């Protein structure tokens, strides 16, 4: 052991050492550690001159003021040669090399953990280095003294070089991490590892079993990845895994090595730790990596003679591997059979095949299992091969394939096992078969779909067959649905519960319910008023109710929901009887409003088809379902649009106790409602609004629209049912206000109730409205041979005149009109404008204005003989220049609406008698009066439409 001496620096020279770096073997505070110091010198050191290297450690190293004097020569090497002598002074360590040191890079290694780190944690510790030939000290890089995680051995699931693999990195923390503090974990992969700078799906990375909060929680540069922890991670205990799925795209290093390591630290344990070692292997070696499931045995054959597993040999890049020499495939003593797909010949349980170098391996080999269970296929090359034997394990009878990030991950025998093995955003693909299993989906963001569609893939049970118990779950899809059946029970066939984001798409739902409607529908959404579901989509399903053993109604879909959609579903004929109801419609039990400030709740029922006898329930002598769409407890916004509703008791029914709350709306538009007992029946009450418009309501045997009187009639809601087609241009039959109507009947069931609001109506079917974007309207008129037109009163002097509708052909001349008014031709001068001059008319036509000079001093009231026929096509072609026009409605009308058909084609409209220029833009200032004529200056040709053809803004089905 050497004694403690002082080191006296020699006279400085011009050159100095440079580029000093330090590595601390165990960088924890107050820990004994190895140190490695690397620097560059420009002047060689010699043993003859007893040249020295001096390292000055930072304050706090070892005991705080001095370096321990028990450092021996054996503890220090210079360029891998043991030191000749050691001296210490305070925090300085002076080393005489054991051999000469050439100019260039110098590495000093201090081993046997003879240096103790400073106790305070820090990220900016530095030491100084100089030599006796270059005595000006150089400061090293900053190094960290902090707690160090324990990094276990990483697992790269696929070991082939330069190949994407899943990585699992186990770590044990000294200091825990919190998500609230946005703590981070940093991992550096070895050189030549490919590390993507971003990820497309946050679910590709998990920390302690929890996916990242977003893709932005991942960042990378070069080979270094930093993750913001999505969950609190405790210190100590079992190692916590950080998993990078294969979808991240991290590729192994590009060379074969058995000692790769990772570097890892956290925002709390800041000193860098080194992991255990992992290996990469040669990518040139091909392996059997996949046994492809083709079909379940005894269902859809692969060919005319066999079914089972197709065997494919693939290399590590997924390319078919070729076999140049005979190779033996074996499944042990299973008892199954190998087949040649080329000629359907039976081979043996253990088979050797030979293929040419140009053939894809496994082209003609299939294995048909003899029994269900787990099978392990092994392959053994015979002779010299360029590929390595491997084995693949598969599960038979049946196969559910689990996919993640588009890649096949595993196969399972049951739904329960497949769901248990799934991660969020995975897809379970189901082979064609019949599965007698209760399916409970309790993992979020999971998709379950069939491979061959609903016709060949059936899920069945005696109770609820499918339960969705997690958010954002999809069952089915376009061409990927199931036949989902339940043969008995009091529970729904598919129960969505109170989750959010569920999608039930492209399925055939068949079942019975032994109980009342309120127990749930064949598809049940929500929890009967107590809790609603949200953002649920039920679309493109076929829904058939089997007969119930009670007389209660059974809904096809029962909804307690908000912000949801039922679209493109088909509700077809059930097999009930007159005493066994199968009301396979939609039952809206509760539509909830959003919280204040959270937007407008919406529930949309669109483009569904309710056909056949929707159930068979005797009512008023008709065997029909109770209601295609029934509504109760509406607190939000409901839109019912584009549906075909036929052969129900009630096409749309607002039931007893139904309430449309203040601010809530129900809009019924562009539906075909025909062949029911009642088209729309309403017992609704509350202070919300119900609007029915642009519907075809025809051929309903009892009522097109019935307003049912409630005992608390003050709260009854009158449906605004204007602008519908009732089956006739004459409008619906209303015994009091439109007795000549030949369309479906409208009205109320009690004199004390509130009456139907139906006028004006469409004068043509809504299909024409949809195609043209313009609605043709008619309105209720009580026609008689002689009716006084109120407002047609002439004063002495000049007047204008017009008729709102056509006159009777037997009384449409001025002489006949004047005779009816008690005037003679000598009392009146009448003129019409033909575009260039005034002429005396022979007949009176609607949409024309006339000048009338009354030569008597007393006012006269005109009586007009109207036509008894409503013509829905009154129009008048107008050319440019001044035209004398009229309003063709039975009451005053806002000028901008009355002239909507020529909007943009005139510059002004003037009352000739008063000289007032009408406001034709806002419609709030001036109206056009019945029985008067107006000057309009046409800037372009146009067609003026009467009250039965006035175009209006048309809101199409969304």
C-alpha cells in the first residue's frame, strides 16, 4: 500500500487534454461504484519520466473531502494495464501508468467499487482530468447520481434480425411514477434497431397493463423512446412490464448477437440502468411459423374430400418457404389424417413430402383432425436443409381467430377464451358454425365479426345470447354479422346495457320473450328508465320476434338511450297468434336529455322497414302488431325519418303516459306510413313539440292521424301534421273542416280533446317532393256553388281584383260575376294587362290581377262562384317587364313566401291603388292580401305558382 503524498503540478505547456467523459457503474447516491474516465491527450506519457494522470472528483465523493486511501494499484488500469503506483490527496487521485501511454484516447478504469458517489442526487456532477505533461484540467461531461431502476431481461417475441417484433421490458422502480405528474420512462434500444418516431394507435403500448392515454404519450428520436406513463406505477415488488406491440414497428438490430441490452431510466430514477441481454438470430433461416385455419371440421369442406387445417410453411418475413428435400410432418398419435388436396388421396398420420424449389411449401397438404382439442404440428427436415424445423399449435372445433393490428395473434375454442385473450382494439373473427354459447363482451374497443356472414354463423342460447358490457364494442359489420337466437326466456336476445359506443350491425336477431314489453326487447338498450345508454348504433339488422307465451307485447328493440341511431333495420313477420303477441317494432322507453351546456341529445330512427304482419295481435278486428314505433318519456330530440311502416296496429304511437318534456322535440318526416289500423296515434302530453311533415300517410284502415283525448287535456300536445300526403289532392278527411277530403281520416276521438292540425297538406306524394326539392301544397276549403270571398269589397273609383282559386266554368265571365254582385256592366270598367297593353277579359283566371273601375259611389261586396274541384297545378308563366299578378291563397300571406316560386326574378312589387312598394325580402313587413292585384317588375322569365304548388325550403332525410 502506498502512503499519501502530495502531487506538485509541473510547469504548464501549451497543449491540454480534451474530450473527457465519465461513466459511473452504479450511479445511485452514496453508492460504492466503479468509474471509467476516457479522455484524449496530445503528449505521450512515459514510465521513465514517472508521468502521472490526475482525476479530481466532485465534492461529496467518498467521505466528502478525501478519496479513500485504500485504493491499490490492482484497482486501477490505464488502457487495460495495471497502474504502477497510486497516490491520493483530498478528492484527487494521481495515477502513474504501468506502461507508456501514447498520445490519443486514454481510458482509466477504477474497479472494485472503491469510489463512493456523492450523497445528494444530482444531474450535473463533473470531474476534472489532467496529466503531468498537460497540467491544465479539462472538465468532463455531466453525469447523474440518482436512483436506478432494475431492468430485467427484455423479451423480443420474434428474434430474427431486422424484423418487427413485440418487445416486453420488465422494470422495478426505486421511486414510483404518477400519471398526474406526467412522469416519463425513457428506453434506448441498441444501435441499428429501427424505432418509429410515432405510433398510429395508443393501444400498441402498455405500461403495467394500461394502454397509453394517446399517441402523443409516445415520442422517439433515433433509438430512444420516451413514454408518458398512463397509470401510477408503484416502486419495488414484482417487475412491471412495458410492452411494445408488433404494431409499433420496432425492428430488431440488423446483425446477429446474443448480448444486446437496453438502457432505461425514468423521470424519478434518473440514472441510466442497463437491462439483461437478449439475442437476435439469422433471418435467412426459414421456419414453419403459421398453420392456417381453413374451416371447422364437418362444416364447409376445403374441397370435395377433406376439411381441416391447411399447412403453410413461411419464413420470418411471411413469405412462403420452399422445401427442396423430403420433410416429415407429424401430429403424434392424434389419429387424424393428412390429405393431398391435389387428388384427395389419403396420406398417413405421419407424412413425408417433397416439393420442387419453385413450389410454395404446403401447397397440397391438409390435416383433418379426428378429435377436438389442441394439436401440435411438428416438421423435421430430412437431409440437408436451409431452414429450421419448428412447431405450430392450433385449436380445433371450432376456431375463433384473434387479430391485433391486422395480424393473426391466436386461435381459441370459445368466445370466453378469445375475449379473455384479447386486448383493446383487437378483432375476433369467427368461422362459420353454430355456437351454443352465451357471449359476454366485457372488454372495451373490441370487435367480434363473422368470416362468412350471418347466414352461416349462428350464436344461440336459451336466454340472453350476447351481452355488451364494455364501451365501444362492435358485434357484426357489413357482411360480417351473425344469426343471434334465443329460444325462450324473459331476457333480451342481445343486451347492450348502459354502456356507450356499442354497434350492433348486420345481424339477424331472432327470439321470443316470455314476459311483458317492459322486460326488454329482442335488442335491449339501457336499463328501463334508471340508466340510459349513449352513442349506440343499431343498424342493418333483421329482427324477427317469435311468439310469446303471454299476451303481452314483445318489442324488437327497446331503447333507453341518448345520442343513438337505429338505421336500416328490417322488422319482419313473426309467428305469433291472435293471443300471442310478437310486436317486433321499436319501443322508445326513455330518451334522455344531455346536461346543460353539453349539446343537444339526439336519437335517430331512419331508413328502417316495418313490413309483414309485425306480430299478430287482434285489435279492432285486425291481426297486426301493437305498434311499429312506440314512444314514451322523451326529454331530448328524436327524429323518425325515411322509414317504411306498414301492417301494424299503430304505425307510430305515443302511448298512455308518454311525455314530451319542455324543450324536447319529435320530428316525423319522409316516412311511408300505410296499411296500418292507425297511421299515427297520439296520447302524448307535456310542453314539447311533435312535428310530422313530408310523410305519405295513406291506406290506414281507421285513422291516418288520431289525437286521443286525455283526462288532463290541457297538457295534450297537438301534432303539427302540416305538409303530408294523405292519399288525395283533396286532402285528408276531416268531418268538420274538410268533409270533401278523400284521403286518410284525421281528427280527434273526443269533442273535448284538441283537434288535428293538418292544413296545408301536400297535393302530391312525398316521393315527388323528394325528387324535385319542392313541395306542392293544398289547403282546406269548404267549397259551395256560391261562396262570398271575404276581403273582395270595392269602393267607388279604381280597385284591383283577383280570385284565389279557379272559378266555376259556368260562372267565370265578368258578366256572371257582376250579376252575382248585383252590378251591371254599365257600373264597372274591367281591364287586364297582357304584357304590352290593357284589354277587356272574357274569363277570370287565378294568379292574374285585374283593374276594376266602380262607377257607383257606394261600396260593393263581391260574391264569387268557385270551382268545386281543386287543381294542384295552377301556375302562370311570366315574361320580363311589368306583370299584373295576384296571390292565390285564401288568406293573407307574407310576400316573400307567396312569391317564392319567382324569387330572384323580379325587382319590386307595388300595390297599384296605394302605391306602396311591398317588402318582399323579410316577410315581416308586408303581406299580400286576398282578392287584390299587384304590379311586379320581372327581371327574368319565371313561373308563378299558386297556393297548391308554392315551393318551400325542403329539408331532406339526413
